C-alpha cells in the first residue's frame, strides 16, 4: 500500500469537459483516474473559491450619519462660492 504519491508518475490525459475553470478544477480533483499530484494541485487551486476566508469588518462611526456629513459638505461648498478669488500674475521661481 502506497501512502504518498509517486511524484514522478506519468501524467494521464485530461478528458474533462467543464463550463468554467472552477468546474474544471473540481472535475480534476474528483477524478480518481488522475495522478495524485494533479489532483492535489487542482484542489489547492480551487480551495479559495469553494471556501472563502471569513473576515470581520466593523464600521465605527461616532459622528453624524452620511446625510448630515453630505449636507455639511454642500453648505461648505456654497460658502466657498462667495469667497474671493486670488489671481496670480507671476510665478515665483
């Protein structure tokens, strides 16, 4: 009984018809007729798409909500429209 695969075994052809790359990888690693090295590589490649990493995100905002911040930005823009414009006639070098 062989526990570890022989990494030098010849590769068999891939008679697999799949509609997407993930389906192809799943077919390869599920096929017992494929060499173990190929099956392992396909399983490793498919893993992030079958079991995505869980992530925790937190939105900590003690200030005003989005609408209040938007209104403040609009009022600041309106105030700036009445501001003086500074014109520069020469550039300093």
